[in-house]
């Protein structure tokens, strides 16, 4: 998949531009389709962007926020992506449809969440890990091979937790993917992402279109 790369001086400028981009996509989605479906990932880069989004002209009454992935943990656990979303979004967190990771039957819960997703998502936010993972599509986990459902549960423990996550077919519902990438430790995986390198999970994502917003620290050097 081709990625359009936009480079910013720092995380502050990246977050501001990303928030404005999301708000623009939201307004267009509501105008054309009557609602805005936006899927959110965890990670360190997006929280500032989410917070800024609350201060922009956004059609919140027509916005539905989905989770791309979530750790299998109790409701009040600070490891949960939802906990960070509550802080970043404030009262707008009411628009989030949380992944049901507290359910006793996780496979059934993942299927239920997947069946509730719309056929197309206007925008999906993704990040990338130093190991090339995105969402909770982590290296070597069998979830990478799931092709028959949009949401699944990882088989292995990653950084202390199993996860519920969009699969590749789930991510393929995105009209557009918005990648936010920051920090020098992301430079190597970002290069692989831009090359659509299938050796990393992020390199195998397919969607309608893709925009990568990165700060200068994460961006590969420009040839010449």
C-alpha cells in the first residue's frame, strides 16, 4: 500500500495537524454519510492529538469512536487504552464504544464487537511499535493470520497482556488510515512501513488510502 508521508518539526506540530485532519474528515463524513466512524489505537503519540480534537469544530453528536485494540485487563486498570482515552477526551469519551475485554468469553466478545462495526470506517488511527507491530498485531502471534473476522484475540502475552484487536480484514474496512509516528526509536520501523515491508506486521496493512504523519526525529533521512 502506498503511504503519503508528511513530516513535522516536533510532536506538538504533528498533534495539531493530525487533530485538524481528523476534524476535517469528520465534517466531510457527516456531510456525505450522516455519521463519522473513527477507530482509535493506543500508544504514546495520539493522546495529545485526541485532547486537541476536543477543542476543534467536530460533529460530536454524529461521531462514533471505536477501539482498534485493547489490553485484556479489568475496567479500572491503568494499562487499558480506555483509561488514557478518558483522560484525553474528557466528556467526549462517551462517544467511545469500548472493546468488551472484561467478558468471560473473549472470543465471543470479539465476534460481537466485530459484528457491530460498520462495513466501512471513515478513518482508522494507527501507530507503530519499535518491533513493527501495529494495533495489537504483534510479531509471530497467530492473530496475524486471521482472515475470517474483523476483530480477534491474541494468543500470546505481549508486554504482560493478551489483547483484543482489529485484524487485517478489520483494518481493511478503513477508507483512510492515519499513522502517527514520533521519536527516533521509530525511524527504523517507519522506513519499513513506507516500503510496505511484509517482514513487520505494520507493513502488511491494506486500506483505502494512507497518510503517515511523523515528526522529524522519526523520519528517515531524505536522499540527496
